[in-house]
C-alpha cells in the first residue's frame, strides 16, 4: 500500500515549519495507527508518503482484503484532520498485490527497514497517482482476491509510468455489507453443487427435530477450502420453504480481540433493516423481546444496545461480573423470542476466530437450544472443542470422492468447451478440495480463453495456480512455525519423500523428525505413516508448490544440493534406494552440472535396461541441453560427444537403426571429435553411422566406415572396440556375399570376446557383441552349407541372451533363427521363431521396431506357405511399409523377394515380377548382395512360367553365377533344383 498526502508542497509553503511538521505527524501517526490495526507493517514513512506491507512477515489469506479496509479507513480518518488554516487533509491510496523479495536495507541514519523488490510496490505508487483525493485504487490482482468485499468501479486499462503494458485497476467506492465472507466469492455462479449427500442428510435430520422444538448445535469442521460454507449454503437454501429466521454471523481473524464483534455486526444489519423510518433501535428490540418468557424485555433491549454503543464510541470492553452475564442472557433470550415466531437457523462461520465474549454467548445458546426450535450450525477449521467449552456434534469434512471431484471438474470444463484440460491431471494437482478445484480450473480456463483471444496457441502451464489459492496455502505454511523448514525441505525433496532423508537434510535426529512430520500429518498437510523408513507425500500438489515457491532461488538451490548429498550418503551407509533420475534433478537444480550429467546418463541407462525408450531418451535430451549450456572449454565437448552418441544408440535400439534423428546425433558427435584418434567417442559415432547406413543399404559408405572402425580399434587397447570392429567387418562381408571372409571375422570376434572376459558386457549400441557374433555367424554358416554348425550356433546365441536376460539379444537370435528356417523352407518352424521375436520386441515399452518389421516379413512368408496365402501376403506388404517409414533400406530386396515367392506360389505372376523388379531396383548399384541369387532364381521361374523361356533361362544362369561367386552351396542347390523342376515341367 502506498499512501500519499495531497498538497504537501503547498502546506510547507503556506505553514510555519513547526505547524507543517505537526500536520505531517498527525497524518503519518493516524495512517500508521490504522494500518497496524488492520494487520499492516509500516515499511517506510517519508513525510508526505507511507509505504506499508500486508501479509508480511507472515502470509495471510485476507491480506488484500485488510489492505483495502485499511485504505478506506485511512482515507476517512485523514479527511477529518484539520490544518491550522482550518482546511481538511486528503490522501490518495494505491494498493497492489504480488510476489516480492524482502530484504534488509538501511536509512541514512543507519536504522534498518525492510525493502521489497518486485512489481507490486511500483504499481501501488503509480496507481495512487491516477485517482482523485480521498480515493483508493487497487490493482486487478488485488481486486481478484478481495474485490467481492467492496463496491468497486473498473477503470479502463492505462499505461502507468515506467510500465510497458496497460494496467487494469479498480476504484474502491466503499464496503459491501456481507453477513458471511463466503458470499463475497462468485463461485456459486460457476459450478453446480456435487457430492456431500451424507453431510446434508445429517443437517436435515437435525433440522427436522428443530422444527418440532428439539433444537441442536452442529459443527462442520475441516481445513480451508474443503467446502464447509458451501455445504451450509446448500442446506439453508434447501429448507427455504420452511421459512426459517436466519441469523448469520462471521468470525474474523482481524476481530479476535474485539468483544461481541460478530453479534454487533449481525445486530446492526438486522436493526437497520427492521427499524422503520422515524423509529428507534430500542423500540425494535423491545418488540422482538416481548414474546420471550422474560418480563424484562425493555431492560434486555437496553443491555444489548449497550454493546452497540460501546462499539460505536470506540470503547470496546468485556463487561465484568453480573453486567456481562446480563448481556449474554439478553442475547440468548432475543433468539428464544425469535424462535417463538418461526424456527431459527443460526449460522456462525469460522468459530476458530471468535472473540471470547462471543464464544461465551455461543456456549450459553448451545446449552438451551434443545428446548427451542433453533438449529445452530457452525463452521471451524479446527475441532470445536479447541474453542468452545461444550460438546457439539461435529461433521468432519474431507476431500470429495474421486467420482464427485471428477464430476466437478467436468462441470467446470463443460462451461467452456473450446478449452481442453486433462481432468485427471487437475485432480492430481489439487486433490478433492472443492475450493482448489474451482479456483484452479477456472484460472486455467481463463488463461486458455485469454490466449485464444490473443491468437496464442501455446499450452497453459499446469503449474500456474491462482494467487488466491497460493495466498491461502502460504498462510498455512507460515503458521507452522518450526514445521515450515520441514515443509520446505519436503517440498524440495519432491512429490514423495523419505522421513530419514528429511531428517538428515534438516540436521535433526529421526525421533524429532517423526514428531514434526506427525504433527504436519495431523494438520492435513502430509499423508503417510510416521514410522522410520516409510514414505510421505503432500495431500495435494498445490501444497508442495506453495512450500517450494516460499524459498528464495539461492536457498532452494542450496537445499537441492544438500538433499542430493544426503541421498548419496544415505545410499552408501544405509542402502537407501537413490534413483539416478531424482539425483540428477537435484544436482541440476543445485547447478552442479557434472554431477547432474553423471546421474542423467545413469538414469538413461537404467531406463534403457527396462526397455523404456521415451524415458531413456528424455533423460539424454535433458543431459544434452544441460551440457550444451556449459561454458566453452573444460569438459563440455567431451560430455556432448558422449551424450549425442548415447541418444543415437538408444534411438537405434527402439526406433530402428535407420532412425534419422539417431543418425543426426552420431553426425553431431563425430563433428565434435578432435580426430579419429579420439578413442571410444569417435568409435561409437562411426559405429552408429555404420548401423544407420547399413540399414539404409548404403554399402559404399558402409565399406568406408568399416575400414575406419577397424583402424580405430587397431590403435586401441579396448577389447570391446575390437570385437565390435570385427563384427562390423563380418556383417559387411555377409551382406556382400563374402561368406568365407565374414566367417573369419565372426570367429575373430568370438575369440576376442571370450579371451577379454567381457562375455556379459552390453555394447554402446545396446547389443551384446557376443550375441551379435553368434547370430550372424549362425546365418553365415547356413550360407556356407554347414547346417549343423548354423543351428548349434544360433542355439548358443539364444542361451547366452537368456542367461544375461538380454531381451534385445533374444529378439535378435529368434529373428535370425526364423530366417534360417525360412531358407530351409520350413514354414512351421519359421513362424514359431518369427512370432517369438516379434512378441519379445512388442512387449517392451516403445517396442524394437527393426525386429517387429523383420518378424513381419518372415511370419508373413510362413503364414502364406502354411496355406493362408492372402493373409501372409498382406502381412509382408504391411511390414514393408512400416520398415520403409522407419528409414530402412537394407532388407527391402530380401523382403520383396519373400513377398514375390508368396505371390508366385499364388500364381500371381505379374505381381511377383513387379516385386522382383522393384527388389532389383532397391539393390545397391555395382555392389554384390547376398540374397541376389534368390531374387534372380525366382525371377527366372516367373519369366519361364509366363512363357519367356529364353529370358527366364538367362535369369537362372545369372542366379547360378551369383551363388557360385558367393561360394554358397545352399544357394547353388536352390538354383539347380528350380531349373531341374522347370525343365521337367
């Protein structure tokens, strides 16, 4: 709040300095008195101006409301101050709400005051410049929090001095007379009432008794926002047809030490309405009391009016002895008299804030209601026994059920169908607390509407909560005292936290931590079990957000660092399960980048081992962004190369080796390496590019990359690199039809693999090099004609994968085995192996696309040759489309050849020839391909069966030449058998 005295320069000019000082003192003294009375903190007095804070040093949910009340009181009081010249003073007041940073500062005299840095104080200062003398202006943010309590007039947005964007603000005209604070909220127009059937049933049952003269008192108890007021509102409206006399009162934190305040407010409202023009309050009260059992209605009326007179005169005292008892009895008899005319419902909100005098009257009333048609309904944030000296039936309100909360969210969203909100995400954020649901959802929907209106298509931040809620939550946290440090630590720990970890971070023993956290649990802030080792969580995410945001950034970062260090120590000493992704997050927030990156990569490896592709890649992408933000020099380049290689390798595993993004990552990694001597990093980047180009069928470049891998590995002492290089050379030779050279490379890989003692290691590409060597060696053995060695070797590959529980290796070995059975023309075995490979790949999160597509080729062939021709053909076609969309090219000639064989068996000769022609076009130009003899063999058969015997014979001759050039007995045998069969035919 900023208050500025109007015309101060003129006063100094016209008055004697001493008189001017007296005027300034009167002004500042009266302002300071009223600001403090309404809970404000005087930050600075500068002669003709005053700066004050509300909600400081502790947050208060009604800070904005009290600031506006103080502003109106100041304007009225200053207008009554007279100058020596007989003129009245006037002031302008600006009030703004927002988050600020508060720190100690010093005046010129050396005294300390609290300075704030933020937007709000500047807005408040500029707002008071926009209004007339005696007026109060409030910012739009302050209006959203407190505007319902006042009569306000909107002011069109204007550009305040020093601010870029126009500001909306409101001129406060006066107070709105509201019997209950709840009525200041406009939430009743937002959402229909849901749930609370049991609670309303209890209230109606008691009302049925009260109407028959057997009254009762009942309390609705629960934390702020749980829906106490809404339940009572719905109850009162549901019994409106019974025409009860309503007596509405409101406890107020500001008036906890003001005797009779709720009673005075209710009496003033009632008497001002019930007293006719020209009549008196005494006459009205006397008439009302005439139907009571007492004959002293005039004396009772006088006693009641005295508390009003005391309040009006500013002398608020609690009357001692008999006089006080007389006032209490008179107030009770007034309600008894009203009940003699019609049943009475007395609603008193926020009993926890009642002053002692009002509490004494309430206790006296509750003792007699059972003899009268009076129902007393109370609300309280704490158990009623904490405030009243009597037992009252309590209805404990908890959050809405999941079903009711979901219904409430759906109702709010349905009012603005253009906006999309995830109802489940909303409930995870706010839980089942009705106020939180209404405020949060409405705020989010308003933000969506505003962005749509501005043509902004960005998503609304789900963590953007309304300030009305955050103020309420901050007040709860500030009220915790020593528990506040615990809440802040818990909030930094995350959504779920361990009691011992919090104790270690805060620096207290476990027993003390149990006591504090148990208290927080009893207050409805945490939920869990107060046993050592058990996990706790916040009742809802907004509480955690409030605790987290209550820390300064530097303090928050330091706390993240302490928590991470405590987690490391805890894990080392007590076996605490410290998740690497959680440690990475803490070290990231603590700005300890290298430790963060270490744990990011550990988390990515953990998720990759669980075949969780999205989560693994997400951790690596976060690591890449954090490494890229490091200063040039140091280990920045080293980290980036390593991370890019890992992203590429992980994407290859899950999205196929032809994944374009994965290839780009390897290229970026390679561009950052200093030279080909850059060891492991260079090798991994080249290996990744080798995989990508091999899958794409880019054999000339694969040949170059194969030589690079061999050269890098030869200069290294790393056995893993040498095994990988041998496998790469063998694979290139196999796909090129050099089966004998390939066999030598695979045997070298297996020799190195066993002798180096790395027979359980998983390579950087996510494959075990031993399993790779066994799988490819097995298929290579088949092409060399050693069937027994082929099936023994693939069996060994399966067994090794099973021992390691390496799912990728299992998918790999079953797929290669299916290819071998297909070459054997055994559809039953081929189908079993292909299905097993596809099942393993599909069951893992995000799948392993390469093996799924490859399994589709083989299972389609097997299904077709098992009798269901069309189903098999369709499966192969679908798998080819999927494979092509992933960037794959290497297997296309192989897959099309399988498809052509199925079409040929179905006598679809033209389609078969088209597929074989396309397979030839898919082959690398001027480069041998291991399966080309099969393509030529089938093409020859198609041509002969279509009547082109000469062309067909030439194709078969080419097929035989290819098989003999590859020195593959099985391929040669297949061509000879086909030619003999066709000659017989």
